[in-house]
C-alpha cells in the first residue's frame, strides 16, 4: 500500500467497476472516494472492496486500485453484518462468562464464528447467549471505529494473550491499529462493520466445536461458536431448511450407511479407504470416462506416486509448491509424492522425438496425487491428502487448439449432462504477469472464444483471471439442492513445454514448442463422488448403484426359486435377502439400502415362473416376465438413465 504524504498535493487514480477512472487526492479513503462520486453514495457507504478485498470504509485507496463501494444493497453487506454479529456474540459471552480469552471472530461464507479460550459452555447455553445478542441488537449501540497507537492498543488488550499475539504481528507493519467499540465492549479489529448493532437482522447460534488456535494442532484447542445472521426471519428460515437438507445428504453419513468408504485414525486423516460398494461406484465412473477417452483418441499411461525431486525442480513445483508436498530423503536422494500428474506426462512426451504429423498426442491416467492440506481442514472426501484425478494432458500444435478444446468441451458436457447437472462456463484470460508471447496468447484466447461462441451458450468472461501460464475455461455446476460446485477445467499451458524442453519438428523442418492442455472431466474422483452421493442422496442411477437388484423371497419355501431368479439376472449386481425375516422388513431394508429395484418372489410367482417388481419409489407390479424386465434393465443401465423407470412409463 502507498503511504500518503501530507506535504504533496499528489493525485492518484482509482478504477471503478464500470471501468471509468476517478482522480482523488493521495491519502483519500474508500469513503472519500464515495463522496467524490456523489454525496448520497458517500452517506450510504458501509465498506469497500480494494482489488476484490473487503475493507473498512476508512481504508486508504492506492494508485491504480480497482475500487467497489459496498452499501447495504451490495452482496457483501451480509458479510459485513455477520462480522458485526460475531462481535455481538463475543460481547454476549463476556457478559455471561468471566475470564474468557478472546481469539478471532471472522465472517464465513454462510455465517460467522468466534473462538474463545477458557470458556466452559454446552449447546444448551446457546439460547441464553442468543437472547443476550438479541438484547444487544435491541440496544442499537453505535459501532465506533477508533485508530490507536500500538502502545495504547497494548494497554487496552492487557490480559488478552491471543489478541496481544495478533497485535505483535500488526505492529511489524503499522504504527496504528483499529478498535471497534459497541457499548461497554470493544475489539481489536480491522473491520468493516455496520454502523450500529440495530442494523443486524436476526442471529442464530448453530453449534459449538473445538478449533486449534490458528488452525495449528500444536496450539491450544479453543472453543468455537458458530452462528449465522440474516436480514430477516424468512431468509434465516430458508437457510436453515437448506442446511437441514444438506445434512440429510451429508456424504459422510450416507457413505457410512452404504459402506462406501471409511477414513480411519489408524490409517491417517485425509486418506480415504474405499470399501467394495464404494469402489464399485468408482469403477463405473472410471469405465465411463475411459470409454470417452478412448473414443477421443487418448492413450493411457501410468506414472508412479513418487519421483525424485529433480522432476519437481524442473516443473517448478519445488519452488512454488513445496510446502504442500510430501518430501523425504532416501539415502542421498530426495523424493516427493506427486501433487500433480502433469510433469510425469511431460517426461513421457519428452522421451521421444515427434513430428508435426504425430500431434496431437493425448495421454490419460487415473492418477493419484498427494497434497498436504492443513489437518484441521480435512473433512470426509471434500478435503483429503490423497485423491485421484481423471487426468489428461495433450501436446498439440498451436493451430490445433480450437479443435482439441472443442472435443474436450464435448466430453465434459457429456459427463455433466449424464448426471443431470446444470452448468455454467467461464473464460479466464491473460493476467498481468504471464509467460508466453503476445502472439500465442492472442491466438489461443481467440480459439477458446470461438469454441464458446459456437456453442451458443452464455459464458462469463473473466478478464485477467487466467493462470500465468495460459488461458482456461472453467465449468461450475449446480447439484439437486441448488448448491454450486467448481467443475472441470480446460487449461492451456505455455510454460511447462518450455521447462521440459518439449518440441516437435514442424513442416519447415525446424524445432517447435507444442502447447500443453491440462484437462479433467470429473476433476478429482473424491470430490465428484462426494458430490454425487449428496446430489442423489445415495440413490444412485441403476448403472452406478453398488447393488442394483435385490431378490426378496416371501418365505423359506421360495428360497430356491429366489436364487434361480438371481441367476437369471447375473449380469447385474444382484443379492438375495435370505434372512429369516418378514417380507415387510425385507422391503424396508432394501429401501434403506437405496437399492433401485426389488424382485419379490412368493408361491404365485414361483408357480407361474414370473416375478413381482418393486422400485425405490415404492411402486409395485405383479406378474412380470423375467425377460421383459431384464430387457428393460439393460436399456436403463446402458442409457445411464438417472432414475429407475420400469414402473414409471
Ligand atoms: Zn472483528
Ligand atoms: Zn495437469
């Protein structure tokens, strides 16, 4: 950030969201800029965004910055309000409990939390705190900001060890820090906040959890209270409903119920074990992309999980990514588990000489990679240390970009549509710092645009958001309950070919550098599997279901016939429920296990050589011919239909 010099009448320029420029005095704050635009906007300013980062309205602007003014009409307003709600929570806690130490209390994507040490509290105590927060909102305390010297701050924070630790860090770079005060309570905080506690709508405290100070397990375990805040009761209700729906679909819960996977302390956090039913689903997913890959001319390769770090130096991962890698010595050599598959694929390409006629070369691998996420962040399949990417790398001539990207886009949309996922696309273009010539960037961006334009679908243009080594197309999709997920990516790369000295001989007999494309159709199997479990609530389409059919004999007399029927369907994943139990219970169990179809056989079915068919919507049909049902199942499976539809049409 630039420091203002009171002696000079220096001017600086800020860039507004519509691209226009505003000239202001050096030393101006976000709020000053808002007043410069218009007095109404000045009065309404709650906070600002400087180069995308949310800051207090008192924050100074700097030359060339992208400035956005945040008012109570902005999307970010909720975030500001939730941060203020977290202050109310801390104030309420200090009113109810003595000797509590305050840590941090930021807003999150859908709420806020505050961390405390020396707080002895149960879920039942949250109601009383909620009442206290309500009282604080009712009081409508003004939320006042005050900038004070470091010495003054030290005095105010006496007895707050965590706050003093934070202050020490601020003191390295600043002569002043800010406090926000409401009523009798104040907090060391950079803001921003709403003007008064009365502007906070409704607050709900959600749960208590343990959290390590600064996310580091070497540190003290503190008490974290989670909450959320909305402008009104109906928004809160809608959120709580969505949250409940999400909990019902939680992949950790369903994964356990369906015996799909486990993550055990003895094997390590973030290292999932797939059980037979889970691996069955994964195998179907693998086969699906393998078919797509083979149709599109990919060759499968295989690379080991560990490489000498020479490779990671060459690829640049060692310099830029070592903190997230597992690195270890064996004898005199240093090795690292692969965090990405690309360098291995580049090394395969590099081992041979190529002519322009050989290109494109397309390599595919279900490659397991390892990334050292913070332990505190690990959760189910969503954040893991080991995961598998349905990876693919292409080595192509610059004139082949459009055709190849088009093919990849077809494969990705094929996948997303198979799972009934609505998607959006975005094109991210050249950032300020980048490698590669103007010519290659312009040529590549133009080809990507052509591909998108041809599809006649809306796409977002994210200017300057590409990686430093190439532009990309990102997909995002929406699941059954409207949550949005980061999807597959098509990433061009002008950097790795250079690092690996990749080349082919052109028509002109000269050496040329190929363009590399990184692509995945699912992304990581772990995240995609997790999303599918929640999207379908474990009720997988027939082709994916770990158990596709279950035969339920009505009594022991029908057991022999039940096995005979199961044999008829042995091209499917079929089980016989031979437990000594009532039919009603067997139906319930099959329903709970989310089996798409049940085949019920009793004396009548046995006498006629037929079956009764029941689906997971609890519809049933009697006197069904075995061959007719088999033909239907084959079609339902092979066409990858999403719901059992034998009884639905
Ligand atoms: Zn704060
Ligand atoms: Zn890659």
